C-alpha cells in the first residue's frame, strides 16, 4: 500500500477482517493471561461518556439511524477558511516520549521541520519512529517479547492475534480506565467526541486500554458500486435495482464480451449480504449457528456461481487479478463491483475522470435478494486502528499524553487538525483555491499517517474540489443508515486459543467459496469443504464460542 491508497481506505481499513470479533491468540505478552472478554456491566463502567463536538459545523450534518445507534458521517463541501482552535494553550508539559506507528510510504527525515512544529505545538518532545507497515505484524512481536515497547504505539486491530493484544493489555499496556471512564473524559472534549462503539474496541477484560483512530458511527463493511454515469446513460438508475434477479438481468444487459465489457467484477463479499447472511454468527432457538450452516449462505453461493457461469464476471476477476480492479472500473471494462467505502473519495474521482471525463461512482442501496422485506446489513468495527500507552508510564505522564491525544483528536477543519495533517502554512502547504496543498517540503516531511495513528477525530466525508462526490456519498449513507444492525459479538474483544482461531478463519472453506463464486467449483464442493471444516474444528469452535463467550458475556448486542 502507498500513502494515498492507505488514506483513501482509512475509514474502512481491514475491510471484512474488521467485521469479526477482535481475536487475540493465547500465549506471549508476559504476565498472567486473561481472557480479554468483557462483561456487560464491566464494559459499561469502563466506557467514556460521549459528548458530540460542535466546534466546526458541517455543511451536511450527520443523520441518525435511530435505535441502531448509527449516525452518518458529516459532510464538508469545502475546507474551513478560518480554522478555529479547540485546545487552549499547549497540552504538554515538556515531557520526552517515543512513539511507533506503521507507515506505508517513505520515512520522513528525523527531526524535520514538521516534527519540530508539532513538538512545539504539543509542548512535548516526541521521537517519532515510523515502522514499515508491510512488516509491522512481525516488527511489534519482537518488541513485546523483549518488553521494549515505546511510550506510545499503534496496534491495528486486524493484527490483534499477531500482537496478542489481549495479553499485552494485562501486562505491558497502560490501563486508561481511571483517566477516561464515564464523565472523566470530559476534561478531554475532543476525545469525548469519539463514538462510544469505537472506544469499545479498546476495552479488554473490563478495562479501557486503546485510543481509537479513524472511528465512525456509520461502520458499514462496504457496498456494491456501479458506474453511475454509464448506467444512467442507458436509462438505468439505482432505485430500479432492488433484488438478485434485477442484478442478474443487469449482467445479461450490460455484458458485451466481444466489446471487452463485463457487467461485474467481484461482488460476493458485499452482495451476499442481501441473502441475510450474518457477519459470522447468528442465534437460532438460543443456540449459535455459523453462517456456513445457513441455507441462505448456499443460496447466495448458488446465485454467484450462476453469475460467473453465465459469463457476466470479468475474466481477470475470475483469475484473481484484484490489483487491476480499479483500472477495469475506470476504463468501463467492468460496470459493477464490490468494495470498501474508503474507495468513494476525491482520489477515486480524479482517477476516474482521467480515464473518462463523465466518470461518476455510485452505490446500490442495501437490498434483499428477493426484493421484498426490510433490507439489513451488519455493522463493521467502529474502529480498526487503536493506539496504546506503555504501562511503565507514571500517572502524570499518562495524563500529559492524554492531553496530547485530545489535541490530536481535534475535529476536521480545526486549527489543530490543519497543523497535524498539513503542517505549517507557507512552509508545508499553501492554500490553492481554498484547499491546503502540500509544498515540496510538505510532501517530504508531512506524513498524514503519523500523528493521526496515535489519535484522530471521528470520520467525515470531505472531498475539496469534488463536491459531487461528497454529496453522493452523504446521500447514500443517509438513505441506508437505518438498515444497519449490530451483529453478534459486535466490537467485542476476546482471546482465542490458536487452534480455535485457526478454525475461526476457515481458510480452506473460504478458498473453496472463492472458487465457487468464480464458477470454478460447485456449491456441492463448498458443502463438502464445510463438512470437513466442521469435523476438523468448526464444531469445536462453536462449542468454545458458546461456553466461553455467549454463556459468560452474552451477544454484545
């Protein structure tokens, strides 16, 4: 991943991996090992209060989904011309600290002008140590084994198993509950504005450890996108597509293999949800049932097998060439494809119009396969990136760093946010048509995935210079916010034995599923793979989840 591609997907980073419970395999980390799971009362006591931040009003305010707790991301049509300060004075008291974050890009020079400006604004001396994001999951375990963690570290949730985050929370990471639980967080207003669900992802064993980054109250796993410009030119609008039959008919109408156009790229991950398939687990008569065991799972597979067999799926998708999916979409070689919502942004718009001046991305509304009933989609994780403080820090040091975190979590468009993400005006950026635009020095020194990987504000939708993108995306969120529901074990952290974790991944089944929706294997092959999975660990996984999670801690809903 490069810097731009990471930023474009930050809101939905980890994709489907974020949907599952956050797992941490047993062993390592040192100290007495705890389960990491949370009781309902313990979770409630550990969570900070939520106080929305109104310092920077949005052009398009968020829309509530009602009882599901979801709220759409606010939209900004332009970058605030006069950023307001949300933090009075300097948060730090002169302490010196080390920080490690993953970096997908070029490491900036140590002690550069941006780091100097940040240290001055924060009132601390940070030694920033960006580490290679591609090897981060192997770099960090070496630190934890030697018990040499920095003062502040980012541990992406999708690597909880690699890091044994649950074990670290019991030994090497600072307990933030005494500082942030309940109303205590109100002394840090910007942190208090982070959605409650995001804080849940940082709670282990009824104690709060993690500080969320890139959080959202609209945690959708993804969508089925389409070339809005090309379909509307044919008189096809999204509201006409309400069922699986409608989708199959689009396959027939839009595919022109001789002309080099196929209706579909891969859509299984996000379209299969239309059959009512859960994130992983559901309850039937009070008992856990895995999605593999549901008849609707096989029905969804059968439909996707027929889609590929009919020739409506691009050959490169069938060959597993996912890296060029964007290029196919921009070129109009594919017209419909599934993906994470981080793809719906200004960079995508710019790449699209470079290939076709009329380019416009759209997404189909959440639907049911039958076209009847109430469509639903499960929530993904409210935050997939969290940072942690070292347990060796003294209370006064933790308080100093939490004050710094409050500065880093200043809302989009504020004076603090502008410095953190763009640097110093006239040095690292200049305003071009009102938009902060990097200078050569800014391109070299300012990595927008450094400090925000320690703490960051909730997500917003903003694409300066691409207003239509913001309007389309916010409108789509508003139209679908009420379809969200909390899946079983939503945002729950638990530690899982390695053998059980292997069964949970179901890799052999997943590989067969992919071959099936690519038309290479039949549904009966998937059924056989599921049968083998059940006898080789799937049934033990279900029993373990029943005994160690459901019976002790409930569903998390």
